[in-house]
């Protein structure tokens, strides 16, 4: 079968245009260093006894992930402040892997500080799992989001890894 060079060029052009349109409509990640390729840069760790470590061996993609380990039961939070638009919806997404996570009503999550918006807690031993949650910024122009092992008064023991975290704008809030 002989295919004309013109047909090949048109096919490649259409495919390239579709790829370019998809790339141009992708929303930017508002988190800095969401895949921890620069270690813990731009992230703040909050814990009394928990430990946050850059891990080069256990990762989902790229060269690093970050782990949080709570050997004695703790609420540990690796967080980042992000500028947002008021009255706008956002989605936080990422991957979590867990080892020996135990605790009452809590586990490894991605969460929004100062509220109850978070992913469903992951407990026990689980491979890399994609999680996400959405929230409305309300009247504020900045939020604090991040990776958490534990929750407020809920201490958790075990170890969790986090990778490929992103925060993207979804559009105006329905609550006006």
C-alpha cells in the first residue's frame, strides 16, 4: 500500500495540533516543587516527633518522593502556602503509598489546613494510589495545603510516601 506524503503530512499536522491544543489548555500546577525533585524546598514540616525525609529509592516518578514517618503516633504535616483567587474552585491531586499505617479515623491524606477538606485517609499497606479533593477558596486569597500523616487530634503511626502533588484552578465558584 502506497500512502502519499501529503496524507502523512496532514495526519501528522492534525495530530500535532491536537497535542498542542491539549497542552495549551492544561492548567498550571500552583504548587512549587510538587514532585520533590528539589528535595523539601518550598515546603514546611510541622510535627513534634514525626520525620520528613526526601526518598530517592521509593518514588512514583522522577528522582524523589517525600516520606513522613510517625514512629510513636503523631499528626505530621508537610505544607505549602499558595496564593489563590477568592471565590474560585481548586483541585488538589497527588499519589500516596503507605506502610503499616494505623490510627483511629485518620491515615495518610492530602489536605487543606484549617478545615475538613481532605482526601479519604489511606491506612495499612497500599501501593501508589492517586487521590484528590476539591475545595472552594471562599473569601481568602491564600491557602495552606499539603501531605499529612494524622489529622488534628488523631495520632497515626506508620510511614507514607507522597509524590506528584498538584493544585490546579478549576474556575469560578458556584457560590457567588
